[in-house]
C-alpha cells in the first residue's frame, strides 16, 4: 500500500500483464508484472497497490495515507502533479510522441520544491526505448 499507480486505468492494467524476467525456450521464468506489484482488484486477499484513474484526482480523491511513492503515467496524470503529496514521485513520459509539453509540465510543477533522483541508480529501473522516467522527491 506504499505505492500508487496513477494514469489511465485500462492502460496501466494492460502494462501490469507484461511478462518480465529471463525467458528460456519454453517461455519459463517469466512472470506477469502484476505478481510483483499486486494491483488492487476484486480477489485481493491481502494488501495491494491502488491503480487510480487520473480523472479521480480531478474529483478531489487523494492518494491513500500509506502511500510513499506514486508513479504517474503520461500527461493525464501529470496535470495533477501539484495535488500529489507523497515523498517520491516518478513520472513516466512517452517520448514516442514528438511533444515536449509533458516534461515541461513536470519540470515547472516540481522546480522549486523537489530534489531529482536517478530512476536507474536509486530505483534500479531502466526505462525501455522511447520512454523517459523523471523521478524526484517532494518536499512535504
């Protein structure tokens, strides 16, 4: 419950179906990302990661109090960046679209009250090609 995923719910759930890990000839050793992230769903037996549609943030819904990290996926979530008050925020920017507005929005929103963190060194994640991830701490 210390992680929240914010964005278009359908897209996030499709991403959580991605198989990760090393594969051999018969496809073994690959596991859906959802097995690690444990997204909230109907049949969750224990704690889970909330998948929050960015539209709910526009309605005033806040992230759970236990949340310490939020992953914001694309502009739909970025535009509510100033309303998110968790210590660590990671913004996933789709660079396959030739538009700088996403990154500009993120940089403007967090310029004065945050400290950048390295997604690769600090969070141990290397984004795939055409994807950029900007991570930072947030002053609360």
